[in-house]
């Protein structure tokens, strides 16, 4: 029976669903044909075509992840060539089956350069087993550009850049560009070695769009936006990756206008189509910079273009509207999404929390089908922001899985609500559960130590930081500066500050504020001058520290100059706290009329801190008229605050106006207003003991009384009673 007649017969016997089986039988026949050299060449050609067909099927199934189908074709092939073995090996490699790939490689009757390349790639793609890949690379009888590119990529991914550079220098120059050079450039950029990546780029004879795009992205990530734009403008060809990297670079340095204009230029040029990544960058930037108008425009443009909304893009749009506070729109989008993932649910829950809609967030949380750690942590943070710590603990204990972020949310919640002792207790429990704290955890407990001014606990946490090798984390270093400053230990605060490799504005603000609060005004102003000389950024907090420093050392003229320079020189609008500092500065210097004039010139209503500063200065300088004005305004803002009543009544009494003083006291008493008692604390055996004036509820009160009485008697005996 001839080949043509056999094919016709089999087609009649089997349906199209059994076509692979048909091909198998045909291949059996073709094997017989191939073994007989006297048969016609067209018949041999058909058998050869079927071999190619099977190899193609293996490759296709491998790319689709259908390993069993690929194995089925491979196992049933009666005749295989090196390409067949390599195709099956590649299918294993692409689907993470490294062990099977190696077994296939070892069983191969004959290996080609492509076989070696496939096995090397398998090692590099899966768990980056570079050493084993390099052993194979060293054994290769012949190498090509793909071999070197795979090996250089492997070294670069593993961070072994010295070996990558060595291999790059040893390989034939004709094979370097562009693939191997691109692999080395990307490896160098990944670890921030931008200059070396630039040298490789400059030395390339042949560059493709990947080469240019990698360098543009590298410059953008290092915030060298001018260099990135210069490259971008001279690129011979741009793709969507290049445009997106450049747009994102502008957004990262908060140059929203330039980034948005570049996006519009991309649309006008019309050569490269935007994709979901480009649009996500735009929506993220619009949400971050509160550019509601532009965000709505981009959303409308996307809808007009008939863009295929995937879940990733839908989540980005919803998150943007959540940041705008447009929860109605965000909720509508959420319900319109045909497919939702866990990010969709978490984004809307987070939006409700950010807008203070805790009840709505919790209702959505309860309906969520598959809650993850982020869902639980978001709700814990939400209840914490409302001061509902009991609910935080209840949710935390119900969590099926807890990580360091969820523990940190609970601890930070207690710190933010002023429950510092509870924060320490939960931090200790976190350590007992063998959960490793992250930098934010340690920063939170350091903040608690600073608020309580408990230096011993702060020292213990600092020791823990050193033990965990986190002493070079910038957020922790800044927290340590703040903690030591608030505990009055400026020497250690300055030592930590000087050890910061790249101090940011928070570092300088913490140090300046620390100096100001501890009476080192001149040192604070000197550090601010250093900031100016270095051209560093300043903000409102910086000037709060500077004005506070001027207040503590009595630099009235300097303080006024700094205050006036905020808007004119630094483009920073003074806020209520800056005015309060200036009122305090004028008040301490006895310039009360000037302080009143400043208050009257404020572009917004003064808060209680402004009137409180004026009231305190009035008491110091015995200005009853101004004290009365300040007290009246303070009582209006804080009707339950006893301070203005007490200060004003005492001032009347001191100046001989007892009748007026008694009237103020009677008014306070008739309103049922009580002065908050003074509070102090002491740490004994790692436990914080709080004491309030007039409080008799301490469990060891009698022992404390006896001890104080004993000390008093002994002091009298030593004639110290005059002190």
C-alpha cells in the first residue's frame, strides 16, 4: 500500500479528534520509508515534514504549559532527532521542571549547542543555579552568542557581577552586542552601578531599543532625570517601555506637569500605543499628587479609546478615586468590574479607611471572600486610627496568619493613641513569638520611648537594633536621634546623626528640633545654616525647630527674619504653629503688643496654642489686659480647659484684684471644670509607675509614704531641711 493510499485510509478510520494518533501511525510508516533508500524522495520529504511537525508540537505544548501533552508526543515518536530532544528539554526548562530537564539532557544520544544553551537557561531561570550552569558552560565543545548571553545573565541575576564582567571581557567582541551587553547593563543597573552601565553602553557598537530603554530607566531610577531625557530625545527608536520609564521618572521626582505632558506627546505621536502599565503609572501619579482633573481626563480617554480593561488597570483606577476621596465612584467601579482579585477588595477597603468610613470598610471586609494579611492589617489600622484599640486586638487575635506588618500595625496603633506601656507589652510578646521586627516596628517603640522619656528602654531597643544589624536603616537612625534628643542625651543623638551616611530632611529636622528642645539654640541654628550651605530641602517642620531654637535663646530679630523668609525665600507658607512660636518669642521678650498685632494679622483663625503662648507671656509680664483677651479666646476654643481660669485668677490675685480673681474661680467651679492633675512616672524593674497629683490608688501607696517619711526625717537630721 502506497503512502498516499495509507493516509486516505487512516483519515477515513479516525475523526479529527484522533489526528495526533493518526500522525503517530503515519510516522511509524514514515520510519519504514526512511529505512529504505530506494523509495521516492517525495515520500521521504513527507516523513521529514512530520518529524518537524512533532518537534513543533512539543515546542507549542511546552510554551502553553501542557507538559503532559508534550511528553505524549515525544514518547510516541518512533524517530527523534537532536531537535526533538532539545524541544522536550526546553519544555521542561520553561515550566520549572529542572530535574526532568537534566535527566533529559543526560539521556540525549547527541547534544548540540542549542541543547547546552537550553540546560544552562533552565538552571538560570529556576532558582538561579549559576554554579551548575557554569559547569555546563565550561564543558561546551562550541559556544555561541546565546551561550554567553545566558551565562552573563545568570551571573548578573545572582549578583556575581565581577564574574559577569570577566566573562564579558573574554567573549568574542562580535557576539557582545546587543544581547550580552544588554544583560550586563541590566545587571549593573540592578545594583545601582549606573556609571559602569554607562561605560558598557557607550562602548556598544550595535544598540537596540532594549539598550536605550535600560539606560533611560536606570537614569530615572537614580533620579537623574536630565540625563534620562537627553538619551530619550536622541533615541532612534522608542517603544512603550521607554515612554513609560520616562513618564514614571518624572512622576518619581514629583514633576507631574512634565510627566503628564510627555504622556500627551506619546499620544500625539501615535507611533507607540499605550498599554496598561503606562496608564497605571498615570493613575498612580494622579492619585498621589491629588490631580483629580487630569485623572478624570485620562479615565475618560481610556474609555473613549475602548481600552481593554484588565483587573490590574481597574484596580489602579479605583485606587486613584479612593485617594481623591471619591468613594462613590470607586465603589461603582468596584461593582462594575467583571473580575475582581484580592487587590480589588483591599483597595476599596483601604479607600474607606483613608476616608474615615470605618463602618463601611468593615462591612466590605466581612463580605470579602478570601481575606489575606493585607485585608486584616488594613482593618486593624483603620480601627486604630479611630482609637478603638479593643477592636484592633479582637481582629488581630482572629487573624489566621500574622506577619511582622500586622504585629507592627497593632504596636503602632497603641503608640499613636498614647498607650505606650501597651505598645511595649505587645512588642515584648512579638519577640517572644519569634517574629522578627521590621524597621517600622523598631521606629514605633523608639517613638514610645521618646514620648515617655524612658532612656533605659530606649537603650535596650537600640541594643536590639544592633543585634539585628539594622543600625544603618535610615528610619531607625532618625528615630534614634529623636529618642535620644527627647531623653535629653544630645551627645548620643549627635553621634547617631553624624553616622548617617545619607541624612534626609527628617534626620536634620530631628536633630534641629532636639537641639531646640534641650536649650541648644545656637547649635540648632548652626545646623540649619549647614543645611542652607549644602542646598538641602527645608519644610515647615524645619522652621518650627528653627523658630523654637530662637525662642529658647531669645533671638528675637533672627527669629523674625527666619519667619519672614519662609514665604519669600523658601516658598513655605507659615502655619498656625509657626505663628505660635513667634507669639511665644515676642511674649518672652516682653513684646506683647507686637505679639497681639501678629495674631491679628494671621490669615486664619488662631488655634489654642497661639492664645496659650500669649496667656503664658501675659502672666510672666503681668499684663492683665492681654491676659484677659487671651483667656477669653482660649475659653471659647476649649471651654473645658481649666488653664485660662487658673492663670487669670492667679494673675488677678497677684496684682491685688482679689475680687476679680474670686469671680473667675467661681465661674470655673460653677461650670464644673477641673484642672488636670500633674503627672510623673518612674521605671522600676522595667515597669512604668504613673503618679498623679492627689492620686491615692497606687498599690504600694503605704510603702511609698513610709519611705518618703523616712527620707524626710533623715534629711532633717542631716540639716538638709532648709533645701
